[in-house]
C-alpha cells in the first residue's frame, strides 16, 4: 500500500494505515542497519544511548527522537511541500486583506484565540486535538516515567545476568512511549486519525510484549525488593490505559466523539 492510494481513498482506516506503517518499519530497520556502526546490535541500543546521554531521561528522549526520525524518512516529501505551499497561500491572504478585516475579527478575544495558540498546549481540554500537547496525555507521561526507571534498573544489573531477555524487555518498554509519540504526531483530524490509531496499537503491542518479558524475568535474581511488583503494576495499568485510549480514538474516528 502506498500514498498513491490516497487519490482513490483520501481517508484511510486504521487497518490501511497499519499495513502502510508496517512497510515503513521494515524500511526503517533496513536503513538503521545500513547506517549504524553496529548493524547486528551486538551492543543493545538502550545501552549505547545511556552511554551517549546525560541521564536516563535524556536517553529515553533520544530513543523516541531516533525512532520518529527513521520512520519519518519514508513519508513523502510532497506532502510537506504541499503544506508549505498552503501556509504561503494563507500568509498571502492575510497580507493582502489584513487592513480590511471586519470589526468583529479585531477583538482582543479573537487575538487570543487565533494568534495565541500556545496556551492550548497547556490545557487538558485540547489534548485530543491538533492544538494539544502530548505532555498532557497521562498514559504517555506514565510510559516515560516507567522507561526512565527501567533504564535505571537495567544499569544496576550485574554483567553476568545481562542477557537477551533483559534487552528485549527494556526495548519494548522504550517503544511504548515512542509509538505513542508517533501516533500523536499524526494529529486528530479524520484523514490522519487512522494513522494515529495504528501507531497507538503498536504501543499497545509493545506493552503486552513487555509484560510477557517481565514475567519471564521474575524469580531470577533480576529484581531487588518490590521492584518487580512496582514494574508489573505500572506496566499493567499503562497497558490498560492504552487500550482505553485506542478505543477513544476509534470512537472519535467513527462518530466524531471528542
């Protein structure tokens, strides 16, 4: 499936987007292996990022940014060019007609609404809109906090206990926030909402995989005190919240529910 299909069907559902995103992920992985100095990941990415980052939060943010950049490389530039042209047209319209605005468009309230959009990013009321900020999405914040704590835990594991099961668990934890961010970046307009849903479902899959990996690590000297219970409870709640979020996005797509 390609973006040419938009000509025939300008509004893709989540399944059409999912098929397209799966193709993008395959290409992204090929690109990653081509340009990286460690194509076989002899050193897991999360360990490399920790070494290159200031702290665990910095490493989490670097992981998310890297994931989004690799995926973004396979979206057509024409779409961005089209948006740029549209923005230029809007600018020209404002330029030529700004001296002829009717009085009702010159009020202070309209200035606040039309020209001061930044305040909306601070409001939870706009979280499920193109004016919102992902920082107001609770499940995203929770996933980032968990990822930071999991990286701290990973750093504390003795070398003789470090294995593929640990790496896969940490990797899936990091992917949760990255996929949520990828979905949110699509926005909430109907023509792209299917992409948001498809990406968010990948976050749900990563949380399910992480739960399984976590359970496989139980009772093998990887956890001290109540850390296993803490991780399990938080991850279980995140998984459930993502499931609810997916359903809310589906309702918005089908019925326009805010």
